[in-house]
C-alpha cells in the first residue's frame, strides 16, 4: 500500500505541478463561447496540507471568461471536489479501517482526522462513488472486478507503479469528480 510521508514536499509539489499543467491546458483551450479565460482562483483552507506548503495549497485554480463571465474550474489532483480535506488524505484515510490498521491510525492521528469523518469517507466510496459515471467506466477496466467494499484500497493495489506513483495515478483518474459539470453548455 502507498503511504505519503507528510515530510515529503516533493510529492506535494508534484501535485501542484500537475494542477498547473491541467490549468494551462484549460486556459489554452479557452471558453466554449470563444472568450479568453483569465485567472480567477478562489481561496481554500485545505486540511491535510504540510505547513511548509500551505500558501501553495491555499487556492483552487480557476478561470473566468472575458466575454460570457462563466467560471471554469479545472480538474485537480490536490482537491477532491468541495471537500475540505485534500484528495490524498481522503484516499489514504479511507483505505482500511484505521482502528485495525497501525499505518492508517498513524496517518489519522498525524492529521487529526475524526473517526466520524473516516466513516463518512468510507461510506462515500462504497455507496456514492460506485454510482458515478466515472466508476462505471473505471470499474469495467478491472479484471477480476473490484469489490466495492474494498474501495479505495483495491484501486491503489491495482494501479501499477513504485512509491507514490499509484496514489498520483489514482488522483489523476479521479479528476473528473473534482469539478461539477457546467450548466447550459
């Protein structure tokens, strides 16, 4: 299983780099109306962020069209939708019941994640996540099929790569869930 040491700033800086790349691609594509996208980042107060990187993690990358004024919030590997906890914390905190796993217990203690929050995350993976169109597509890729009761731990096990690579790849796979579908486009 992949664990992120809170003292590894390279992992967190790499997530920033990925988000900046996704934002640059969105800005280059422009607005569907043909307008130019200008930076319109908005503040975040994320939990699960190392102190040294709080400034870099304090904004969510977003744009506003120069013509129609529509906001374009780009997908993110750092933020999992509107959750206040960073995506990596939601994934790793949900992997196994922390009360039975020393590594998960250490992570939850280091981040001060309440047990109720962990239970809510695990329920989201088992009940809500499996209903998303993203999971309908992703779930079909795995043979043998992935057991919903083991999400997200089984995804980390099935995504290949050394070190933090499985977590980075999983966060990239989850990026469609980090933005809401635009209305009226």
